[in-house]
C-alpha cells in the first residue's frame, strides 16, 4: 500500500498541493477568521469528509447513489435522540451511530447486489426517501419538520465548549476517518472495488464476488457517513428532516463531480468550493442560489472531470501519459496475474 501511495503522490502533484494548502488553512482558520466563518470552515471539514465517504461508492465503486442522506441523517438523529430524550453518554451514542451505519449499509448493499446504473440510483433514492418519510411522520419521536434542538456537546469527553475548540475536535476526528478511508481504498478490497467499477464482468470472471464487494463498499461508506452526520449534529446543536432529504445526497454527488470523483480527495475539494461559494455569495446578493446554480453548470461544462481532473487531462497530453482506461486495464491485468499465481500455488 505504501508503494501505491507514493505513486499516487508522484502522479497527482496538484491534489497533494491543494490538500496540504487546505489542511494548513483549516488549522489556521480560528486564528484569523471571524466566528461565523470559523463555523463555515468546520462545516467544510465535516461535509468534506462526508463527501469522501460517499465517494467510496460513487467514485471508487462506480455506483451512483442518491441515498447517502439516510446514513448522514441517521447519525444526526441518533445523537439528538440519545442526548435529548434518552440521556445516553457520548460513547453509547457513538456506538449506536456506528451500529446504525452498519445496518443501513448492509440494507443498501444487499439490495444493490443485482442493480447498476439508473436502477441502482433509483433504489438508493427510494430507500433514503423512505427513511425521510419515517422521520417526517414520527412527530412524537423526531419532532417532524420541527426537528430536535438542544443537542449539547457537554457529554463529549474533550473540552469543546466554544467554536474554535470544536473546530479542532472535528478536524482531528475527520482526519482519522479520512486516513482510514484512504487505507481502505488502497487495500486489496478497495482495489477490487475499483476493478469492479472498471469492469464488473471481468472481475466476476476472475472469481471475485461482485455482490459481496458492493455490500462492503456501502457498509464502509455508510458507517463513515453516519459518523459525519453525528459530528454535524454536535456542531449545529440541532437536527432536522432536511439532513435526510434527497437534496443532501445530491449535494455530495455534485461535490464529487465538481472536485473530481476519480480522485480520493476530489469530493472534499468540491464540497469546500460549494460551501465557500455559498457563504461568500450569500453576503452579496439575495439571488445567490441562482448565481451558484450558474457556477455549477459552468464548472461541469468546462471541467467534466472535476477540478482535480485538470492534472489528469494535462498528463494525457504528455507523451507516454496514461489514460484512465489504460490505467484501469493495467490494474485489471495485475489482478489477473495475482489470481493466476494464487491458483498455481494452490
């Protein structure tokens, strides 16, 4: 895995530079930004991590999804209900958040085994909207469209009373989540999921259980997404049904496309750009949503592979630069060789 990581760094200098610059800016944010913008920076950290988690399914596995709001919102509601209704402690809340992510991930993964493309997209959307409908209708439990307020950080076993300290807490937690997701993406299982995106038929012919890898992708992505939803609830102090709405899923999908879905940190960059644009534009015009929509369209038309795709397009023009298809073919050939060696030794 270390060798593949070094190769990625060498071949993606733009991604490395932007990642380091973003990390420095996020660490320094409380020192030079007003309180309102520190909150926006914390939202970038949490939602950016959510986008990276989502991209395990979309970018790595090639499986379109409009259902990740179910994971995100469930994590938030577990925190809100556990703290305000049932008086759970911090670790109990986190344990139930993880369990909720696992159960939903298994449900999504099992139902996705024989689906792909638009059918998979619609299935994930239907499941997420079913969860949204339950939250909306169960007014006595979830508060319905009023939501649940009064989510306190007092149970967190760290000093996170103000915005600055919570920002650093969220940043530390999200860095751990991203590091674990990176390790998963570069592991043999992650490589198999990537190979499934390139050619599921070929991977199946090589003996890989495609259905099992789909379940695994949704499981890991779902758990990480639920954790980011829990963090978001702690930051906002409130959870509403909009966290479960399909528009939340659409936002992370759009972030992945804008940043570059074929890059591990592309979705985080895309989410950061979306939140910065939203925060800045809303200060200058009441019609900021229309301007933001226009910027989305222009970005997708000009940069079809996302912002980080600029580096890839440049490499394609260089003599000897590998295309995406050539790299996918090389990866699949490597997997074929590994399977052949395993069969020989067996």
